[in-house]
C-alpha cells in the first residue's frame, strides 16, 4: 500500500470533545459503582498509602464518602457507623479505625476503608445476609453460620423460616446447632418439600432432636437426631399423600421404616390424646434418632 493510500484510510484521532447534544454518563453520587471499579479504587488507595496522602493532599477536608458492597444499609447509616462526616480534616482520618468501626456494626461482616488525596473516603463492606429468624422474647436475624447478629421485629422477613431453640441466646456468637437448623430449612426445596415455617431444636417433644413445621401444613414432624435419614422419609410420605397425615397433629419420623401419627385431643382441654397410628408395617428396627 502506498503512503498516500495509507494516509487516506488512516482513521482520525478523537479530539476528546463531545458531540453537540451528547451527555456524559454521570457516576452515582455518594455511592461507588460496584465491581472492578470499586476494588480498583481501593487498591490504588492502598498503594498510594497514608504517607502519600498526607504529603500531597490537595484537599485538606473530607469532601465525599463513597461506599461499595452496601445493599441494605444506607449511606447515612454507614457514615454514622464510620464516625466521619464531610468537612472532617482529611489527615486526621484513620482508615484502619474507620474499617474497625464499620465492622462492629451488626449488619456488617467485614469492612475496608481507604482515603484518597482528593478528599474522598472509600468504604467497602460485606453485609451479613439473614437466612432465618431466631424466635424468642427478642427475635434475631440469623446468618448461615448460625450467628444471631441483629435484633429484628417478630414479623420481620416473613419469607424466612423461624428457628426456635431451647438454648439461651448468645448474640454475635456462631452456633453449630443453629447453623444446622438453618441448613435443614434450606435443604427442603431440593427434596421437593414445601418451605419450612419453623425448625425447633431442643424442644419438649424431642429434647435431642429437631421438629419441623412446613408452610401450609399444621402437622409437626419429629425428625429426631438423624435428619439425613428422616428428611427423605418425609418427602416420600408427603409424595404418597395419605389423608391421615393432614389430620394428624404430630408425625413421628424417628423410626427407620414407619411414621407414627398422633391426632388431636379427643375433647377440648382433655389430656388424653388419640392412640398413635402407624401408616407402615410395624418394624423391629430401632429408632434412627
């Protein structure tokens, strides 16, 4: 190709000026965009370091707070938790202390903070995700680790299962028993079962086992200690659809190959209950839970 021809097909360089009427996409004010942009800004701030910020900061005061990773918490809530505000002296802001204060918030699992020499404080947080609600005098949201991390109203998160436990509540401390209860409730969909309404652990009916209630059914299902064996039996039982299950108050699934049904009291307030019924052939096998 001749030089003259190459010159003709050479694409013009952009002048950097926008066309008339074109608008530049505005970044969201007060909240950093998610993803690689937010991570990149924090990485650059970490590389710049606090010393560099102190030496060349052209802005002596905090101008903006940018947040990434927040979905439930609002910017004012996060600013209050961080203990900073616009107009604060930029050099006096300790990023590590800000991150520590943010991480102390009940709804924050982890937090990082970095201040930029342009007067911007970037706060990256990971929020806790409620997976169930622990019932009691003061209900608490539960995460996947079984940690009662924040008090909530009794009717909060109606779509989540309720977990009842006879053990005392220890806010902020993970509990393996509560984590197992949360996991039990989340396994039901994979077995074709209705969502869990409540999982009780350490109940009066079975101090050492789990008791399950499903949405749309009044029946209480005693699962015992061996939940892995009881849940498939429950799925098979409901798939068969015997009408007596819908009329029973309690279905005991702690036996290996049968379900024992117990009905309502014969009379209102009476202590005597209907005789237990089994919907499977009697088994010599012992209870599995």
